[in-house]
């Protein structure tokens, strides 16, 4: 028998399976190399289970039993200040019944090769652009506190954070992508001077407009 303990973290559920719910003889042992055990307790197996897609676009794209057509265009490529790249795409999805979803994809490419692409749904783009205006403008902290940071996160795990960097201001952009079939998690982070966040806002707005036109 097996018991399952699962914790949902960042769009994934990580489950640790130990002995107790399904007898091995009921399922059949499909392993050519069974894991060693201690006493009567089976060695734990850790599996990663994809949870519900965080964005409407991902949920739409991953609908089973439905044909999906994706159309997209790269709107902008921005070089980050740490040797990486930020790409902005306009994206339009359509299923075989004619229903559609539009939005933006932001792709982060790190200098070392790591990459993540994150969807932003059309209904949250305006709020994202407004919030980035606030992230860009950070006042010095009041009172006795020495530092101040501000951040915004989309529902698809795209994070913009304005942080102190030896007296200057740097925007750290972090993305988390979960592969729909395998559940593999990819993360990437790039850094820009705070004054360049206006460029990102402009290009995300341009991608929103392009996606809306289909």
C-alpha cells in the first residue's frame, strides 16, 4: 500500500510516495531494477505532477481533444544589461471551433543558455503595464529604513522586481515555465537598469495591440 503526500508549489505538485495505498502485486512490478528497501518500508519515490495551467492561454492551448492553431510574431528583442536577451511576442490561439485567445509571450534568454517563455493573458496586460510604471519609479525609503524594493508578478509567473544595486536601481526580470507534457520546470533571469523598464513596457503594449488584430 502507498500513501501520497503532495504540496502544490509554483504551479507544480511534488508528491512523495511511500509504502501504503496500492499493493504492488495489484499493479504489477514494471521495474527491472527495483529500488532497495529498508526493512518492510519501501524506498520513497518522488514524482512531479503538473497542476492546472496558471494562465488562460496555457489552459486553452492544452485542452485535450481539440485542435489548436497558434500564430505568433516576434515584436521586439532587447539586450539585457547582463548579457542576456528579452524577446516579446504577440500570440493568438484558435481552436477548431473558432474560439480564440490572445496575449503576449515574454521570453528570457540568459547568457549561459538557460531560457524560459511565459504567457501573459490579454486581460492582465493593462494591469501589468500600469504596475510596471510603479515598479520603475521607486522613491527612497522614509524613516530609518535603508533600502526599498518593489515587485510585480503575473499569474503566469513572470516577475519584475526593482532592487537596490550598490546605490543604483536594477530591474530583475524572472520567468518560470512549466512544460505541459513533461512537467519540466525552466527558469531564467535577466537584469536591466531601472530606466530601461520603459522599453519593456512599450514593447509589451505593442505586442498586445498586434495580438488583438490577430
